[in-house]
């Protein structure tokens, strides 16, 4: 018996520059035109480019995979290939099980039909039988939170109501394989949390899930492993926290504008409030960062930025000396300078990294240290991104 749910093997997909294929209405004329044109296989024409290039991955039944990356990286194209909306130019895709794709929330809604009628229409498009829709109807309406307007034509709905109903239908399809493309960007915050919880329940019930999102904390929560896509190719395929951290690091590196080999970080250490060298702190403690920077040039009025990152790469704090302290730094040629910086560690338990930069707002970076050192916070269990002192 095959334990694989999805096999995506050495897949290539090309598009022509100027063609848009980011929604269903864009795809209809594209597919119609393709029906009358002969494919050139794996050869690129003058205006062609690879939207997906030699991409491979496999998922076993019940696994969840995240796909992240910048816009235009090929993420949505992969989901359209998996769902059968697009066909690959080269490679093989095997799907083992009933598949449902939530690629465009509300795709298939008829504006003149009521919410009630669109539940039946959209449910059928997503592969549900009429009896299934009837049995799930009350759950769908309750989840959407728009029961008061269920007999109103959906053209009267706000965008948030439209998105709520679209996700509610898709979330109750109960497929064996579910493809999700950036649905957590719709609706208000409370509904996004509700969507996240529902996706988690679907995964826990054994559904195979492929989840595309720019919301990296959600990807980390839902998917043990992730793929980082860029320019149609896989850059990383690993543990979601590691892949997310790598993505943040690559993104932050692109901000380096005019860095030269003018500076060198010779030393960086953390000390506790009583002056003891330490890499472990408790929330509320003061830490002192000491660093030695060597300069090869004479330069004045540089700004220093200081930031902290979680072990998944998310920046939890970022400040610069010009805004937070009206402080600028000057350096002498061929001399080292020691700089100290104190901060209170109001962070929940976890692993963090210290980053510092020296830059001229007009000329760019002169020193860029993304992960200068690692430290740990030991704390009672809390939720969120900050640690706040409480007195009950």
C-alpha cells in the first residue's frame, strides 16, 4: 500500500513574460490559448521564464508542508500544478487521495446568488456531494459567523464576509489532501485565529496539508517542515524554524547597500547586571553588550542599529541610535573602539540572537553583523512575543 499522498518529481513549468496567472479569471484565457498552441517542451523562448524549475518533494499521508518565499517565487504555481489547474512542461505529479484546493477564497461564488445558494454551489465545486453539504450546512454557517445574512446575495457582502464564507465552506470539505494558499490574510484578526485553529484540527485528523503563507509564525505552528522557494527553485527544504530563519536572514541581507571592508567586529560578549559573563538570562534582568570594533578609516556620524531575533529568524526588537538616544558614532583610522549597550531582557523563554549594524543613512552599511551571538531566556510559560511584569 502506497504511504505517499503527494509526489512532486522534477517538475518544470514555464510562463511567458507579460502573462498573468495569479487568479482563476487570468487562467481561463491562458488555458484557452494553450489549447491551440504547441508546447516547446523544456525549451525557453525569448520571452519565456521558468516559474517552477526542477522542483521535487514528497509527502506521506497525514504530513503538513509549508511553502514560503517572496512574491513571484513559484509558490502559487506549485499549488495550481498540484490541483490540476496547470500542467507541467516537464516532470511528474502523483496525487494519492481526494484533493481539495483553497487557492482563491470564494472562487466560484455567483454574485447574484445568496450565501445559502453559494454554499451548495461552491461546495460542489470543491468536490462535496449534495448530501454532504446538507449535513454540514449548519456547521459552515456557524463557523462563518454570518448567519444573519445567509439569505442575502453575496454581491451585498463586504470583502470580510465574502472571505469568511469562502473559507468556512473549504474548511468543511474534509479531503484527504488539502492545498491552502495564503488564506490567513483574509478577514479580521479573530477570524484569522479561528482559521488557524481549524487548519490545525484538519492536520491533527490526518489530512495531508500543503500550506502557502507569508505569515511565517503560522507556517512554523502548522508545519514541521517547509520549503523556501525563490525564482522558481527550492533554496531550502528543512525544519520550518530553520527555513524561516534562513529566509529572514536572506531578506535582511538584501538591505546592505554600500558595505565595504572598512570595519571588523573583533569581539562581542554579554554580561549580567553584576558584570558576570553570561549567555543565560531571566525576564526583567538587565544585560550589557560589549563589543570591540576596528576601523580602517576615519569617519564620523555613523548610526548604530541593535536588534534581537528569535531562533526562527523573526526580529522581535529593532532600534537605532539616532532615533532611540540621539547618538552617533565616530571612528579613527586603524584603531579599535569598545562600545557598551545595556538592555532589559523582557522576552519569553527561548533562544535569541543579537545583531548590530553601523550605517550612514545616505550611503548605506559599513558594518553588518546579522547574528553576532546567541543567548537564552529562561522564563515561566507565557504566550506572545514579549514578557511583561505582572502584579495580580
